[in-house]
């Protein structure tokens, strides 16, 4: 079921028995990195994280920067997940910055685009209940253009995360590793507490499955030198349906071991 993905990624599930445990046992990861390969789209996972975070508490807030899909795409995705996005936007619980609309409307481009995002974060006043989602950094880099786009995106991520640390806010960054510069991908992987990899099936397209999800979680330890170590990877096969996402264990009965 859809809950399996959130649990594997380390995110508390709205309405579950352990949802209201005292942090840090059930605190979401501070930085989650979603790495998608060409041929798959991680937007479904972002929509699940978004709606789950808002359902957990009326005090929770989400600030979404939509650069891969537009705002209407995520509003429709929330509706399919039985969440009233229009009501959340009206109440201020959900704020969507349509980056594509800003760029195509000629309002901003290049460094000014990244400054626009930084300004929106400052206006939101992030707290420990705030989740910031950037979809995705690859698109932002392409919008920057030129050979300095990689450095600009790295500087942007550093500026983005800096005010979030004292506020204990949470951040989900998505990037297409097939189009990502090696240095940028390494930089992002070092920052993330949880890395979620989404890839196509090695055997090609299938009616039963859409892809493979692999999660790498950083070990919880009080020893700083061991903080960079990650737990053994957890792998699931997934199928995105209209209103839910089904997950399977490789080799499960009825599912080919792809």
C-alpha cells in the first residue's frame, strides 16, 4: 500500500498508531533527496509526502516550488489522494510557487529566479512544522543556463538550507540523476539523511509495475564519524494507480522478480 513507501522513507504516517510519538523517534528526516532516472517520474512521491505532512496536523505547513510540473498538476494529485488542496491553499497551510509560470511569463530568469525562491522561503518563515519541496533542481539548473548553472544551484541549495537548520524545518529535494552534474549529485547526496532512488525496470516496460524504489537511510548514531554511514538499502517495486500506489517486495508471489 501507499503507506509502505512513506514508512520505508522514514516519514511518520498520518493517523498511524506511532504518528504522535515524541520526537526524535518519529521526526521526519531533515533533508530527503529524491533521485529519479529518465523514464520515471517522482512527482507521485512528492504528492504523497505533501498530503501526508498536511494530514498529520493542522499546524503543519508545506511550501512547494513547482519547476518540473505546474501547480495545477499537484493540486489535481492532492485531490486524487483525498486531500482538499484548494482549502489548504486558501487557509495558507499549502503554498505553491509555480516556477514555470514565472519563467514563461517573463517575470524572472537566471539568478533572479533563485532569488525569487529564497525570498518566498523567507516570507514563509519556516518552523519545525514546515516542509519545503523543490521539484526539481535539474529544471532550475536548466533554466539558469550557461556553464555556471551547477555552481549557482549548489549555492542556492546552501542558501536554502541555511535558515532551515535553526528552524528545524524539513526539506525534500528532487533531481534527475540522468541529467545531473556529477559534482551536484555528490553534493546533494552528502546533505541528505534519506536518499530515495526511483528507476525503471531493468527488463523494460511492464503492465504490472512502473519501477523500482530504493531507499538509503543514514544511520542514527551519537558518533559523528559514523554519521555518514547508511543503513542497508531497502528496495520495493511499485505501481502508481489513479488514487493510490501499490508496493511489492521483489520476488513476491504474483510479481516477477525483475
